[in-house]
């Protein structure tokens, strides 16, 4: 039997497609076109790509593996995983909000409108909502705020109340707060004024729990905040989900570079963030 592997025919945006192989799998390689690429502050950029129909099926919490140009004379051997910030199905676009930190993201930052951008996705297991949840709480820090945007939008579209607790070092690094303001209540907590301290965030969570507007927890971007939400969820019987961030190589499972430890029914278990996540049950996470 011929083995095609986890791959599909590349989709060329606004180009002539090659011969169809008949493969139909959840992810694909897609040659997209950069529509917009701007700085939102000193550390983060917002990338908008013209996407394929399959890319537009991405669910909240899933990610794409992006082939980045090199920012220097050296080669970049691996793609860089980026979680979805927004899917604009009406316009046919997908968006990413990312921090320029290492060579990969600094290379990605050089992409200009009109350039081709090669992506593989959508990949991984995303967030989910249960019908009985009428109010959710999302708690994010840094680039984790972008990851929590889509599940918050999906919740609002389904009539679910959203409280977003946004954590950052300073006010200028609180991103996409206008997105959360449009769909629910926003609490901003900062290092610069001490309000991001775990004790203060705990008080906010306890107030939401007491007010019965915390049926489920969602978090991304901070180990200390994830552990706080896990503790509060266990104490009050509130289910939760966490989107993990991890260095990856293939993004498809075979390489096992992104393995992390989880605790399931009292036993330690190794799982791959790329294919068995990146979204996991909050109570099974040991640490960021």
C-alpha cells in the first residue's frame, strides 16, 4: 500500500493549482500571501495572510507551522509554530499576533505585504465549549492573550459571557484588549503597579466564582497563572483548559521534540504538545 504520510498538496493562493492527488486530511501546506504586517508595540507584530479554504477551518487554540525567512546569513532549518489569533472567514484571511524573540520570529518579521508565506496547518487539538457553560473566564499573559482571543470570540457568538483577565508587564504590552472589550468584561493586571501579583489575581477569580460567572477556565501564557487557575479550578470544581507553548521541530508528532509531562489519574504521562495538544485539560498539566 502506498503511504502518503501526513501531508497534502500545496495550495497556491491566487495561483494555478497542480494536479490533484485526491488526498483530504485536516492539515495542508499552503502558500499564502502576506496582506498586512505591522508592529503593534515594541515587541509584537500582527501578521495577516490570504488563506486557503482549509486554513480557514482552523479552530480556536490550533496553530500553524510557518516557514520563516532567515534574518541573517545562516539558515533556518525548522518552521516556527504560531497559534491562531483570528480567522476572518468572510475576507478569507488568517491572522497571527507574535513576539519577535528568536531568529525564527525575527526572520518572520521581515515578511512584507505581497510576499509569499508558506504555512502548514491547521494543526493540533484546539479549545472546546460545552453547552452547559454560560460564563467563562480567560486568563492570559503576553502572547497568550492572542491565543485566547478566538475562544473568547466563539463563546460570545454562542451567547456565553466572557470575563478576560489580561496580564502584562506594563500597559503598552496589554494587547488586543479592544477585542475582549467588544465581547465581555475586561480586568487588566500589570507588573508595573503590582496588580498582576498572584494574590490579587486570586482575589479576582474568587470574586467571579462567588458571583457564579465562572463555569469554565481557559488560560495561556504564564506558568504561575496557570497553576493558580488549576488550584482554583480543583478547589471549586471548575473545569479548565490550557493552551501550552513549546519548542517544536516537525509539528506533526513523529519527532517527539515537544514532549511534556502530564499527570493523569495520579500517574505521570508524556504527551506531545503538537499533536496531543496544544490544548490540554487544566488539571492534568504539571507545569508550563
